[in-house]
């Protein structure tokens, strides 16, 4: 639940959220995979799971909660051997509508 802070910040400060277990994963792809396996709930960017929601694989919980937005930064080390692919990815990400 790496983005859970966005959810908490958008809710009433006196709300208490407690979970039986918390699993820490290194990125949103891993979180999405675990949720698709039925492992629990997560806060994930809508752009990343829009297709899963549309196809009924995932369900939005508390959709009226307006989460703050953020901007991704794509960066890499100088001389990265896959720089062309990263520039292509950056171009594709820039085309995704924010809302």
C-alpha cells in the first residue's frame, strides 16, 4: 500500500484504519499483481488500473474520496543502455490524460 498516505490525507483526520496484515512491495506492478491475486486492498493510480476496473477485475472502493494528485518523474543514469526505450516510455506516459 505505498500510496495509502494519499488516501489517509484525503479522509477525516479522526478516521482510524487498521489492517490485520500489511505487505510491503517495491512498486505498483507488484501491488497490482497481489491485489489481482485477491491478497487484499491497495491504493493504486487510476491510470494504471483503469483497464482492470473497466473489465471488472478490480473494483474501486470509496470512489467519492478525492485523492491528491502527483506527478511522476522518470529519471535514469547518464549513459543508460536503454535510453531510447526510456525516452519512448516517457513520451507514452506524457500522452496519458490526468483525469
